[in-house]
């Protein structure tokens, strides 16, 4: 069996999530590779060593370029701050390595465009971590749509709201800088846009409105110095899909009571679907002639679910979506199918977000394909 | 005590709803008038007599002008098809009578404008039946907003969806004609626009997208002849409120599983409110620092509720919202307060809908006050 | 058409609810009688006059016996405090009048037994106000059960909880006296027992446990004097139905957050039903092979609902259940069907409650039919 | 740092769940041991090798006694069929090893009693896998109760229902044999009893009713031969807690639509809690004076949650409850706290279940401590 050596850059929350996911994919699935956690990179060598020991990595590097160059590394996983995605992914592609990069692909559409071109030129497998798509019940939703169970899809109403910036004294962070892909649209909304595309395909045109509600925040917690904030706190947009469906998307990080509300409602000529990431194991469905919605609970009839539990109602969590993402990536690496967002598709998400930003700035409809 | 004679035009579902509401208001509230159901008009004299007997009206007229001229009638209630609102209301105003007209005010903005001017000139009390506003829990929502309990309001996301036209073989009806104020926006959406204005005030600008999904329908049930449909099946719009709040509204009569889903979510800097007309006795609230939403059940601490039940959880229904509308109208007639939508405000709702239609047609932002 | 003169005793909340229901039944249904609100009785003649005027009664009596004797009264409706049900109903039966008595039938099983015998002897129509049964969606639940859609019923788990006595400083009232049919079981639980019998039939045996949690309460609001309380604050019981189904019932008036939670869950070999009076227009259903519950919203396909609204999702309220109760009573009076709890059935409810009390006292299973 | 060698017996779903949990605990927590997956035992040596490779175990044994005797094994984890818990745990205790046994402790109260005595004599740490207790939101519920936030607890109403045996043609399995701890009470209800004890403490007396609804099932899928079934399909019981609280528990594996409905409602003099394992990241709370329930979503303010996710709403799943169980067990092994069900407590659960069975058989109240 072929070797697949994983090289992971970054040891924050998301680095650990990747480490867990690779370990668990190995334990849970019959993988078409001999998977090894080959190398871990962190600028702090002490931290790298400690995490490598806890997470099961064989070697550490304090220089990420060395990890990329390490011959035992076949897949480079990037979990560093957003502005580092570009140099690291470009270096990995230059080295001919497969790349698994956290979302967003990049901090500007220009970078994203270069990364997409480089990926195409390198001819390697790429993947961006839009993990919410790997939920078995989202796969089910997509299949229902593609099999025509909901008829012709006529509308998508989506929202991704949280409240972690709702307090105006929550301090400035990198998330407040456009140059780091900050703002509600980039940070949260991109997940929603990726989901909308995953389920309904291309978006042709958008018209958006966005707002910075709190345009000053403390430079740090309790700091009397204020920094000016220019990124969006909330955005609302109209969407026209190429399929003819219409819809709205909204994103906010100021919405009290919402914690991870990536929700959508899809209306077709034969039925309606409702989903909310805060209850990720459930899908509400109404079909022709039904007087209300039925709550479907995820169970082992859904392939990804069965890998984790033999019985419905036992609940997958956030980390299992990540494991499923990793499994699908590995299947793609083995040329055995596997779905997920590659650099081409992630660029499409970035382009759609850019169109929304342009539309909001110029207060007019914008054709997405013109960008 | 002064006499208040009610003259009701129309004996359909909505006519009966008015009759029930006047009778129940009399039984439930201490009214500042001696209320009498003075006269009922229907073109069919037999039906008029029969309904008058069941509903407690003293006289009948088969000619609505006679009802308006009847000296025992002080308030003219209009529940006829939409295109008759204009001539009847204009005649009643000309006769110096107070007018209580079902929504929509009129079938064109031009008519609405004339009615508003005529009402102003007549100096009488007018009211349009946006009954969902008279829900005690909606009053509570409005008070919470006005008292600043939710902080500065930053977004309104509203939807009014039903599924009664979802079946493409549902036949043509007057609801499919723009000239009768048909289409999802006029028929359903206007309730939502009225609600948005009731809660958040003026809307400055809109950008909308609308769609006729089924552009042919049978001329009547089972009829092979098809009629072309031009009105909207669904509409989505962005809103900019004068207060600075932003938002979206959607309306559809094709949404399977939705029966009376007049829902909204209001986000403020200190809290969030969620409401759904399908559960009209409940309000979901989240405030600063709460890890989720609290479900408030209407109870006798809300004035309108207390009139009907001494205990929470006993549920008001649709007809009681109508009774509360009537009671508020009567208080206004007695110059003792009472809220509700007068012709001026109903014209604002029509103007907002017209702006949405224009925006959808021209695919651009439209300033509402320019219309 | 025959005359049906209503004589109503009592002008409290429940008296008004009856008045509304008779008026609305007249307006909403084609009744087989010429219905008149013939007479209203209240010990306070001023109040009687005032209510009669608001509610549309033709005459008043300050002596209830006179109302019973009034030849214009054919049906005597009793809405006075519980301990007066017995003398009033017995007098009405002695006069050969039909009787519509609020729940509970009586304040002791002995009284209930006499009332049942007297009703039998008089051969008149009797009815007790278990209004929650007259919900169209409850009728649907019963039909689903009787048509076998849920298969063989194997369990009933019911609860009626509120929180209006949860505050230990809520003062003593008649509800705290067994001699006035006080206590959580008699006040709330009896509705649940009536519902269980309505849906599943006879109960063979019970085993119960009950508790007085707050055994002292202020004699009146803010009064330092304490009164000893002996009635149950909460009760839990096991039930064995004659059909073979088993189950539990619980009742409490101390349950914070519950306002009118008359809820049940019925399990059959082919499906499960869930209902909660706090959302009285909904029924949750799961059938063989479904991965979760479907929410059914009441709509005009349910006969009682269609009388009030032409569209689903418009919501019936508490008062409409009362109107439906009155309509069914009137159909029974006309010998045209109509369901509801007569004195015989109400006695069964009382006997079941008595068995629960005995079982709780003696901490053993009790056969219901032995009492 | 001390070594902690894990020896795992069993490679089924639960064996894998343990393997995942040990691996993830190592990655997620700072553990006070150098944790190694020392040995895996399965009667099939091929399967043992394959699983050991996927799951990261160092050695395999095809004889479980050898695993127990392996000096590298300090903790023996038992995930074999129920009737093997007794011999394996007794052997491990005899060898002075710590034991982590899946629920139920044993297949008879006699075995359980011996295991409890042996554990006491051995003086080692023992743990039984009642994993649902390790949910951070359940910890929160317990703390709320213990801090008195709900006042004096007066009732517990619990249910554990699924539908995996609802189909009468679901074949016989070991779950249908009392000798293998089969039946709804032992299989599902024991989780509920453990939860009730975890939250409210000792139960003094019970009165129960149980039923075998389908007393024949096919010997295997599609097999025309029928086997007689004697275990309970559903059970309902009244509970009297030593604290004075009262309640009910129900368990069924025939309830259509219920997938993992371990639910409870706890009522105290100052508030009410509602929980459902099908939405394991949520708790509904109502406190004095609130007009309804608040939905709390688990978040990083709860210690166990923070280990997995930095943000609320990201959802823990079933497998993470197992990881938390393992982490708490390891803390106990290090004498650093850690909660969980030891053999003494698991015996209490078995005794309570035995009391319920006796009560159902003899149709009378049974004192638990007499058994």
C-alpha cells in the first residue's frame, strides 16, 4: 500500500482539529494509503515538539519551508493565519505537493487567482477546509436536490450569524482587518457562499448591502485606545443563480443568541428543506401535500454517519465533520472519488464574495463572472 | 353613551371575521360607545338576510351605497374584493363616515394616493386591516424596541411564505391579476411590509428581485385551458431603513410546508427577537450575554391578552387578533388612543411595495420617497 | 326551527367564555335551532344586567333557581364555583332541563354519582366542559387511533403542568381545598384524565404517588397568617388501560416555565403522536420507517377548523375550542351527533381521579372499577 | 511521568469507540500520564492485528487473560458482550488492574454484587461506561442542582426511548435474553437510572409496570421460525428519591420516531430543566418568574466543551462524550478528581433496575435498599 505522509503547518485550534481528523480517519475508515503523520511545523520548536508528541507526529520543523521540502511529506496541511495561506500553498504547489488549506483560500482575489492557476499548473490535488459540506445530512440534502426530489429549485435563503463580536468592547483582532480576510462576510459568510454553491451551483449576479456597525473597537481588551474598524459587521445580499433560482444571503457576527447559525432554507417546486448548523444532525423537510415539516435525524443510512455510529440519534459533532473532510480528501488523493472544495472552487467562492463586496460598495447589481 | 353603528359590506370569510370581531369586542371590552351592528350589505339580498340574522345585524342593504348613506351607520367596514376598496372607501369618505377597510388599501398606488388625500380632507378615522400587528406579543416586541431593550436596531430579516399556490395546477384566480392586487408581494408581502414599518419605521431605499415561477395556470380547476400569469410567485428584497437598520424581506406563495409563515428576526446591539405567525403566542428573545433564546409565551401581563384569558399559555387565535384590531379602532374613534394602520400609513405600505416592484423591474436600488 | 334558549349561571371568566362561545357558534355554524341567549343569572343584579347587555342576554335573574325555572331556558349552563355545580345541576335536572356544567362535575365522588344517576333518570342531554377535547387536531388524533393508523396503542404518557402555584407565597385560595375540588390533580389533572379516556378508553387500574410540597401558604396576598394546605401540588401515576396500553400521567401546578402544558405522547405499534396544548394547532407524528417526527399544522381539512378559517396556519385559540364545544353540544341536543363528555363520562373521570387519590394514600395499585 | 498502558478487550463498535477516545484524550488533554495503547485482545487474531494497526495498539492477544496478565497493561477496558463483563472484570481485579467496563456492569444482580465486592477488596479504580453523564451540559445541570439554582428538587420525569425494535419482524438477538441483560430497561433504561442517580442521588422506593408487547420474534432476519421473547419492550415506573423528590421513568425500544431519546425534565422550587440526548448540546431552563424556557447552547464556558472547540454552537458528538469519560477516568487514576460511575455506583444502578423488575412482577411498591 502506498505511503501518504501528512505534513501539518500550525498548532492552534485548527492545527489540532486537523491532527485529530487524520488520526480518527485512520481509525475509522479503511483508507487506500498507509497514512503517517510525518511532520509538524511551528515557529516555536518547543511547542512543535510537545504537540507532535500529543498528536502522534514523527518529526517537527520550525521552518515551514523545510516541512514542505521534507520527502516524507506528500500532503501539506495549512492551518496558519489567513495571510500565510498564499505563500505556503504556493511553495507547496511549487514543490509538487498536494495541498489542504484552511479557508479562506487567500486574503485577496488576486492571490486566490494565482493559487488557482498554480494548482492547475501543478496538477496536484488541492482542498480548502469548508468542513460544513462534509456533514452526511448535507450530502443527503444535495442528493435530494440533484435527484429532483424537491423539483426545480426556486429559492435559497441563507444566513450565517454568530454573536462573538456583538459586544462593542470586544477588541480589535486580525479578524477586523480586510488584509487578513476579516469581516463577517469573509469570516463567516464565505462558509455560506461555499454551501450555496455546493448545493445550487453557480451564482450569476449579486446585489448586496453591508455595514460596519461598530466602527471603533479597543485596541486590546480593556485598552482605552480605540482602533478604527473598516470591515463589515453584517451583510445582506440578493443572489441570482445560473439555474434560475433566486435568493438571499445574510451574515453577521453581531447577532445576539446565534452561536453557529449557518442556516438555510431551500424551496423547490416539490418541496422545502431547512437546515441549521446549530442542530447539525437534523434536516427539516416538507414535500408536496404535507401539512408541515418532518424532522429527519441523521443515522447510519447516511454513509458518513455509519462510519461513526451504528444507530441514529447518536450525533456527530464538529470534529467528525473534519474527519469526514479528511477522508474525502484521501479518497480523492487515491483517485477514488471524494468530494470537497478544490482551489478552483475556492476561488469561485472568493470571486463571489468579491462580487458581493463590490456590489455593496457601488450599490448596484454585479455580474459575478465579470470579475 | 354615544351610539356607534357599524355598517359592514361583504359577507365572505372576511365579512364574517369582522362580524365576529365586533360582537366579541362588545362582549370582552368596556367600550366607550353603545355599539350596534347597524347594517349589512351584500349584492345578494337573500344571503344578506341570512348572514344578518346569524351575525346580529339590524338591517340589510343589497346596494352598498345605501348602506353608506344609512344614517344609523357611523363606521363603514369594507370586506369586498380588492378592486372595490377604492370606490367604496371614497364614497364612505365623501359621506363623512369613518372607514375600516380590509388590506390592501387599493389595487394601484394612484388609487391609494387618492384615498389617502380623501381621508385627510374628510378628517375622519380610517383603518386598514393589518390585523397581525394587533397581536399583544407584537405590541410587546414593539415596546421592547422603542424602550431600547434591544439597543440600536441593526437588522430586520422578514419573510411571509405560504404554499397555497405551490401546486402548478392550482388554477388562476383574481389573486393572479395585478389589477386586483394579486401576486405574492401584494397578497402576503404587504403584511410583512406593514409589520416592518410598524416595528422599525420608514424604509428609505429598496433593491428587489421577483419571479413568476409558474407563468401558466389552468383557467379553472381541471380546465385544460391555460391562462398566462404575470404576477410574482416570489420576491426577495434588500431594505434600508431610515433609522440606519438594514435588512431583507422575502415573500412566496410557493413554499411547501409554510402555511402562514409571517416571520421575522430583528437584531439590535443589545438583543435579538424572533417571531413566527405560525406560533403567534410566542416570541423568542436573546439578550446580551445569554447563550441562546428564551421562548416567551403570551400571558395576561400583556393587556390585549388579558382581555381574553386570565392565564398564560391559553393561546389567542387569528380571530382574536381581529377583535383586538376592532377594539383599537373603537378607542381611536373615541379619541382614546388605539393604534393601527390608517390610510396614510397604508399608503406608505403601498408605496413601499410599489418601490419593490419598480426595483425588481429595473434591477436597481430605488428610493422610496421619490415615488 | 325549534327554539333553544340558553340560561347561563355565572359571570366570571368562564361565564364570559360561555357567552362568547354561544354567540360565536351562532355566527359561525348553521345551527339546527333558533338559538337565543335567554337569561343570565348572577347573585349581583347590577353585574348581571351589565354583563347581559354586553353579552346579548335577554333577561337576568339574581336567583339561579329562577333562571332554571324560566320557561324560555332550555339549556342551563353552569359556570359557578365548583361546590355549586352539584345543587345547580341537580335542580336543573329536576326541572328536566339539559345541563352544560363546567368541569369538574362535582367536588366529591358521591355527588358525582348522584348527578350521574339524576341525569340518567331525567333522560336529558348533559355536558361537562372538558373543552380541550374539542380541538380539531385532537379529533384528528382520535381518528388516527380509531382507524388503526398507529397500530395497537401500547403507551400513553401524559402531563398537565402549569406554574401558577410555584411561588410558595402565592396565597391560599379555594383551589387549596379538597372540598372545592382543589389540588393539582383535580384542577389540572382531571383535564388530562378526560383526555386519556377520550383517546384511549377505560382505565383499569392505577398506582399513584402525590405530594404537597408547600404545606403552608399565606391566608391572602401579603398576609403574615399562614394556612395549612393539604391538597396535592403534584401527582405522578401509572395507568393500565383496559385495551392493554400502559402509561403514566403527571400533574403539577409548581412547574416553572409551564403555562398550559397539557401534553401527551401516544405510542402505537405503527406510530407515535405528540401533542402540547401550549401549541394547540400542532400535532407531531412519526410513522413506521420515518426517521423523525412530522409537525402537522391544523388546517381546513379538519372540519372544526374550517368553520373558523379557510387556510392552515391561522391558528385557533382557547375560545374557539369553547365555541366548538358548544356547537357539538347543540348538535347533540338536536340529536344530530356531536361528541363531548356527558355526566356519565364525567363521573368516570371523577372515579379515575378518586382511584388515583386512594392509590396515593395507600401506596398500592387500585382497581378503578371497584370504586 | 508515569506510564499508563491501556489494554482493550473487544473490537466491535464499542471497542473502536474506546480506541478513538483514548487517542483523542491524548491529543486534546494534558494528561498526567504517559498514555500508551499497550495491547488489544480479540479472539480472532487477524482482526486483532488489523484493528491494532488502525487504532495504534502496540501488541495484540487472542486470549483476553493474556492481555490482563500483560505487564504493560495497567487499565483493562472491557467492551465485549454483556455476559463476559463478569469473568473479565473479575480476572482483571484479581490481577490488581484498574477496570473500565462497558455498561451494564453484569447480567445479574448477584454478579454485580460480587464485582462490587471484588473491586472494593482490590482497591483499584473502576469505571462503568455511562458515557451520557460526561456531557458538559449534564455537568452544568448537576452543578445547577447542587448549587441550589433550581431550589429544592421536587420531581424528575425521565424517559429513554428508541425505536430499533419497533418492527415486530426485527429478529431475536442477545438483546432479547434476560441472561444477557436484554430488554428495554436493562439496555436503555439503565442509562436513564444512572442519570437520575447522578443528578438527584439515591432512590428509596419504586413502583413499576412493564410489558412484552411482541412476545415472538423471528429467530433471525427472514427466518420463519419464531422465538419466544420474555424481556420487557417497555417499562414505566414511579420513583421516590431519598431527597424527597418524586418522579417517573419510562423506557421503550418500540417508540417510532425516537432514536436516542434519553430525555428528562427536572422540576425544582426555583426552576425547571429539560434535556434530550437527541440534542445533546442544549439545555432548556426556566427560572422563577420567566414566562418560558431558555435554550442554553453548550460553549467553551463549560470545561469539557472548551477542550474541543473555542466557540459555542460547534457541537460535541457522541464520540466526544466517550473521550470525556476517558479523560475523567484518567484523572481519577492519577488521583486528581474526575467523576464517573465506579463499580459501587454501577451496582446501585443494577439494584435499582432489579427493584423495578421485582416491582413490575409483583405489582407493588418495592424498597430499593432491601434488595
